[in-house]
């Protein structure tokens, strides 16, 4: 079974920081792109940031300059460092990966971790 497990969410005050982590496990040969998405109440899921296996990144305009995505390929792990958090960053954050499982590419989603930005 292939899965992604996120951690690091929680309650933080406006202006604070959080670091999300996501570990991929299971019968994975390699991972291509990895990314973070979020879904706020009543809204559609949206891209936050993505990173290729080579380290190229792209960010949503709403988080650019405040967030950094990184990955450790040896650990099949992707991170999202978020700074200067705003109430509008409140959402469930989902990890996403495209993994080669030996016979096909598989798109995997984590179960989500809740980030609440509130005073």
C-alpha cells in the first residue's frame, strides 16, 4: 500500500509560522513531483506549492514570498515552511505526489492536516 502522511498542522496566531511535513511510504520506486494543496471551508482545493524531483518549485501568488517548499528525496519527504501566516491561510492542507510503483505512475493524496490561523 502506498500512502502519504502529513503532520505539523495546528493552531497558530496571525504572523506566526508552521512547518508541514509529508512522508511517502509503501512500494515506491521513485517520486516525481510533490506538492501541497489546501482547501478552505466552502472553497475548492487549490495549489499552494509544488516541487519537482530536481528541486524546481512553483508557488501560488497568495503564498509567494511567505512559504518555502522543499524535499528530501532520500526520505521521500516534502516540507512546507509557512511564515507570516494570515487568517486566510486557514485550511486543510493536503500533500500530493506522483509516484512510480514499479509498473505505473500513481497519483497519491494524503489525508490532510488542518491549519488554523487565529488570535
